[in-house]
C-alpha cells in the first residue's frame, strides 16, 4: 500500500511537530487577556504532508464517497452544463 510505504521509516522533522502560538485579538479592551484567542502557526510542509497522507489513506481504504470529486485523482470539480 502506498500509505504504508509513505510512513515506513519516515523521520518526521522536529519543526513539523512544533507550533508558534500567537495571541489574536478578538474584541473588548486590548489590555484584557481574555479578549485574545490562541492561533497555532505550524509548518506548511508538515501540513501538506499530513493532508496528502490522510487523503491517500482514505482513498486506499475506500472511506471517501463516490460523490466527492475535489482533491481526488482522475476526478474534477468542474461541472459542464
């Protein structure tokens, strides 16, 4: 299986496991800590690898509906009328 080959023997870079947590202001007084929410900034390459792995796993195990066409091989989201 492609998915098993992808994960076998892979060393996940330390940077992919880390996130920078940045406070994002929501509303209210700026000085009040409760008016901020945390946002995790993670590795783009790590996120892409995770997404590709998940889609590959779901494809190989037939966990996706036949009506789902987005981000799948040999399928298109474009509908011709």
